[in-house]
């Protein structure tokens, strides 16, 4: 995805008049420029931001949080300002005024504004604007997400992008825009009651859906051994195989392409809001395989692995094999020996004739109407 | 002088007659005039658009003879169902008496069951299927003299022709075999003429859509594959709805 993918453009919100302190120290009364510039979230967690265009509330998921940054672009910046500061308002506070640096509480759930310091900023956390180009800014979100593996905050956070004349943290913004980010890092529940089956080219597997999940990934271990560990596997409801690689509740990190970087595991397919799928047993090149299911929610968070079940790959026969075994000798292909179809490739000739007949009938009808 | 007056009077009468005739040719009666004249009311005017085609949509159970054999009983008496559409062109129409038609139909039906392990013959989760696409070319005749002449809403029809049934069978994602079964097909049809119950609705349908007649029908048919065709023949029945337009 191109770096410049314009997603989640957030318009500057309307604000009340504030007092702006100019870089010279002179205090003047001014109206902050509403909609003075746009914000475009282009990358989340170091990856291209794959979200719904113009949806500023697409959640920041655990993967993005773990990578620690988001990248935004400030578009159509007015020329009157020299610096940008980024402030966080966790609970919907206003960080555009001169009092933003005065914390009212040290609690993480307070209404206080906290400054975020993108790489390359000066000691005041200000980024110098290089005009006329649009301004790309890498915003650290570690503080928003909390330490990796922990749940810090779930909900909407407002990021204020302030345009300033100087670098003071007490200068009221002359123009600003707000990007509302939703932090949603809680993993979804895994699927339950995962069950395998036996077959050859279309082996049915099923599971019970988990709440609020959007996608399901079947992770297969083709190296499962045929001797089940009855102390482990029987407790999981399966006694026909045992997997060393897969265990219920384990965390598997899928990559950008929803593949798992852990050989010999393979992700067979992805399925949307389903409660089962089929697996091509021939492609596994094994008579026995273990599998589990990972779910993914709309924010892109992955669940832990479901219970592990097994599939047996066995050669199968169907109607045709039975027909031949019972002396059937029907001719395949065009049944050329049949009366009435002397190498005529089925009803092709008939269909062509029917089409001609239809055209003639339509023409006749048109002519009659003309009369 | 008197003669001149007679000539002028005659000329005046002729002019009036010509004028009246011209009015009769060009004048379009307005709505009020139409309502005052019962013979001009729509229901009193004969109206029927040309009839060229018959379209039938039909469905019903179908169990080919192969399903009742040792090979086919894997499908456990699966009855399809069979859905098809038939389009006939009207070759000859004797109004209020009969139609002679020529046309064809295409349908679809499939059978499915659990496949079996090649090792021990036990059922597995995988499916084995038999899918059919029957195509027919038929000539037919249908008599609508009863509803048109005697107000008995029953129509009788019959068709005979040839069927090519494309079949395909597979197990799981694998296609095991496919081919064509062909042979004669005949059918008898009894239809309920809907026009008889709602003539005004039938007329509206004809005026607005060009659909002359509609009917519900039941059909008994037999397909008999010949040669080395897969034995897909059977005698079965269908229900459907038909439109003549």
C-alpha cells in the first residue's frame, strides 16, 4: 500500500476563541483557524494503514500498539506557523489552549493533556514545519497503549496537532486539528468446540463462533503424530493425534499477509464470519494433521489458539467408483454411441438451432408489429 | 337563378358531408365521450396481442433409475429436486382451439451423499455428488378449446422430443467423470387456465406486458436414455407456471 494512502482524514474541529501568545511573547486575541488543515493517518504501527477511508475512528489494535508508532500527514498547512506540537487528550479534554501543560492529575484516566514527542523534536517537543511541503509526523503511541502485552486504555483518544508560532508549551494554538483514535487492543475470544473430520480433498472442519469476531484462520500442523497423548489430547476432546507445535491457548502472531512465521505450521485459509470450512487434505501430504483456529476482530486483534483437533486424510471413493465396481459402462464425454447424437457433442447443434429459431420468431414478431 | 340556388345548396350539403367525414376520420374521442359510449369502453373492445412464445417455469422431484441401483443407492433415494425452464415458439395457432409448438428446456438438479473411505468403506465427512443439467428439444401441442369455448378452465398438452442430460460426478473437490446421457423424452400436461378466473386481470396483463395467457400446470414425463448413456431415466412429475406471450 502506498505510503501516501489517504485514510482517516480528520477535519479540524470547531473551537472557541482563545488567546494566542505569539513567538515574540506578545499576547493577542485571535480566532483559531478551524479546518485550517487536514490530518491523514498513513501508517499505524509501522505498517500501511489499511482501514476504511475517512474513518478516523478505525481502532489502533494490539499489533499497531506493539510497534509503537503511527504516522500521520498534515495536509494543506497554512503558512503563518513555524512549529507543530502533538498533545494527547485521553478523556476528551481540550489541549489547544495555553493551559494544556498544567496537569490537573497524574492519573492515566485524568482529563489532563499529555505531550507526545515525535522523533526529531526539540526539547519542547516541537517539530519545525518545512513548508510548502505537507508535514509527515511519526507519533509515538507507546504511552497511549501501555507496555506490550498489557491493556492500558480502551476507548477514544484525541490527538491535538497544534500549529504554533513558537516552541512554548503555553502558547495557545492559532490553528489545530484533532485526530480521534480508538485504542482497542483487547484480544477476541477464541473459537470453541473446534472439530475435525476425515476425507481426502474436502475435509470438513467446524467450530463455534466467538462473539464479536470477524475472521477465522485455520492453523494446521501437518507434523502431528498419530499417537495421541491421552493425558493432554483426551482432555481436549481428541484422541486420534497429538501436536507438539499447537497447544490450546497459545499465542500465534500472524504477519501482514495473515501467515504464521513458524514452520511447519500453515494457515490454510481465512474465513469471514463462518462456523466451518473445508481443508484440502491432499495438499498437506500427510495422513494426519492437527489444527486449531485463531479469530480476528474488527480492530485486527488476534485471539489465542482454540482447542486443537485433528483431521485424517484418507483416500475416498464416491458414486462413480461404486458404479464402475457394479459393472457400469456408461460412456463419458459426448455419449457418441447413443442413438440420435452421432458425434454431435451433445445438444450444441440443438441449442444453435434454437437460437436461430428464436431470432426468426422475434423478427417475425417485430415485422407484424410494424404492420 | 333557381338552378343556381340548387347548385349552391348541393355544394353546401357536400361540403358539410365532407367536413363531417373528415371529422370522423381525424377526431379522437376524449375520455368523456368514451365513457358515454359503452361500446368504446375498454372491456367491450376485443384486444389480444400476438402470441409467439410459451415460457414455463417448473420444478419437482426426480430420482433417476441409477439411484435405485447398488451403485446409486449411496444417494439414499435423494429426489433432487429438479428445476427447469422451457421456452417454446408457437408454430401454428388456431385461435381458441390449439397451439403447435417447437422449443426446448434446460434444468438443473443434483444429488449428494457422504463419500466412503477407500480403506474400510466407512462414511467420511467428504461428499460425493452427481449433478445433472438436462437439456431438451421438443415439439408439442396444447389444446385450449375448453376454456375458450366452454369456459372450463382446463388445458391439455403433450410434448415429445429428445433430451441430452449432462452429468458430472465427483468426490470432494475431485471430478470423477462427466458425460452426456441422451434419449427420447415425452410428457403429458394438464393445466389450469388462470384467465378463466380473472379475465380482467388477464386483459390488463396482455395490454401492459403482452402476456396473453397464464396457467398453472402439472406434468407427467418420462426420459429414457439410450445407448451407453448413464441410466438417468425415470418417470416423474413437475409443477409449474406458464406464460403465453
